[in-house]
């Protein structure tokens, strides 16, 4: 085989891309702190240990086979012909990054960014499975996620796959667009979080015999709010680097992307604070944090295309959607999601993808961009959700993903790690009802 093709970025674009990729890990750090802070104190060490394990496994599995399935535009791929058109459905580079020159080309930079991005996406389900998801099951689920679910959809969007081809093949807008990962990172992670929450079931004592949920507050709001600040840095990296590599934006447009990212987080977080202040007489810190992250999630798809005033509107709507969605999933669907991962990442990400189709304007005035975005959303809900649920359901059949009852009562720290995160404090008060 001949070496895979490479090209080069302009020096300014290359330097900016490297800087922003270096910021991307802060998104994972922020999510890890948020997940830990919104869980119980007796599972805090387990949560951080799981976060570290997830990032490591995701990177290794992506190195082994993830990039081989995702690929990059211009690299080999498998194509099928339908309706007289060629549709790219999966990449075909060799495993283990063989035949790819890691020399600073766009493809090699994409590998670097995606090894981090897949870890960020794999952290999202941890929040939904907090306090009851076994560490070994987390590792196995992450391997499936990083080795198949994530790279498959990412190829369709960022690797020159069929969603990206909707414009060229069918004249539907410019094809499905997502600069920073509202769909590929956030919604795919959020739908996996929903699958995990369904498979694990609610924490014991969360719902009474009549189905009413009980409040189980997070143990450390400082972790949560500090995680929001770190996540902002990470999202600046994800959005800017993604736009440079996958949307080929000019380096000067980075200023717009950064401003839009900040405005979306600010407007969404404040919207959540105002809503909870009006509803509960005091602003709720955890829901405000969810709103903040929801704004970042919603900003990613269209960060390079919207005006700042339009991004403020996107953020306001994201804050409202996330706030009410958390309650809807908890009360109506009885989904126990301690970190609000499903609402923040799945709902917020879907809104961000749709907002691009509603607000973005292009110089060629090409119509129907909204339709391309809707097709992408339908693919996420109609294919990715059943896929990720089916993979984790199958995994659960071989060995249950949920910890034993005694382990949940004792706390994940002692049960799975043999040591508490806060040994000087009493962290084992029994909060369970007899149901």
C-alpha cells in the first residue's frame, strides 16, 4: 500500500490549531469535576478514577481502530452506490494509524484532536450512571463507544461520509454541518448516557412507591462550578480546532468562534439561573451549571457561522430547554440522571444542530440547510440511539453493569476501590427508603 495522502495547513492555521488542541483536555477535566460534584461523596473517588480510565481507554481504542473507521476527507473509504450516487459510509485506513504520516498534516492533527474528543464524549455517560455503574462495565462500554459508535457517526459528518455528502449528491444545503461537535461529540455521548440510565435503572431510594422522585443533591457544588469554568477553556479548544480542521475556516474567524462560544455559555447559564430563581425563589447552582454547559454544547455546531446576537438567542433557548428537560426526564420518564447529562448534551446538542439550520446564512444563499440538519438529527435518534443502547444492553447480558445492592449502599469508593475519597469524614449515612 502507498502512504495515505497528506497536505499541510498554512503556518498561522497550524499554530492556532495546535494551541486549541492543547486546550481541549480542559473540557474533559471540567466534565469529570461536574460529574463528581453532582454525585454522592461516597462515590467521588470512583467517579474520578472512572474519568481517568475512560480517557485512557478511549484514546487507546481510538488509536487501535477508531480512526480507521472515522478517517478524514481524502483518505481511503468504503463507498456504496445508490440512486446513481456514490455514498461514503465508512473509512478504510489501516488500524494502528499505519500508513499515516504524523507530520502536522490536517489528518494527523485530526487524529490528535479526536483522541481527546472521543474521551470527552465518553465521559458524558459517567454522569448518568453515577453512584451505581461498575468500573469494569464502564471500561467495556467505553471501548465499544470509542471503537465503533463514535467513529462511525463522526465519519459520516467529519470524514467525508454520507451526511456530509447530502449537499453534493442531493443539493440539500451544504450537507450536514457541525464545526465543533454538537452532534458528533455531545449528542452521541448524550444518547449513550440515556441508554446507560435506562439499562442501570434509578438509584435505590430515588423514586417512592408512588413514583415521585426524591432529591439526592450533589455533594460538592464547588467542583461543579469550577468544572464549568474549566469546560469553557476546553470548548474554546474543541470549537476552534474543529472549525479549522473540519470546516476549513480562515484563521481570522477564530475571533468570532471564541466570542460566540463565550456568549452562548453566558446567556444559557444566566437563563437557567433566572428560571430557577423565578420558579424556586432562589437560583439553583446545579441547574445553572447545567445551563452553562448546555450553552457550550449548543454553540459547537454553528460557532463559526452565526452572528454574536444570534448566538445569544441560541444560548437563551438552550438554557431554557436544559432546565425544563432535566425536570421532564426525571418526573415524566423516570430517568435518574444525576448530572443532567441527557438534557445537557443530547437535548442541548440537538438544539445546537437545529439552530445552525435555522439561523446560519451562506454567501451562495443555498436553501434547505435546515433539512440537512434535520436528517442528521433523525439519524442520531433513529440509528445512533438504538445502536448504542443495543451495544450496552448486550454487554449487560454478559455481566450486569450495575453494582450489587450492598455496593451501592456502601458506596462505590469502598466497594470498588477499597478506600474513601474523604476518609476523615463520615460519608455512609443510609439515605435509602425501604422500597
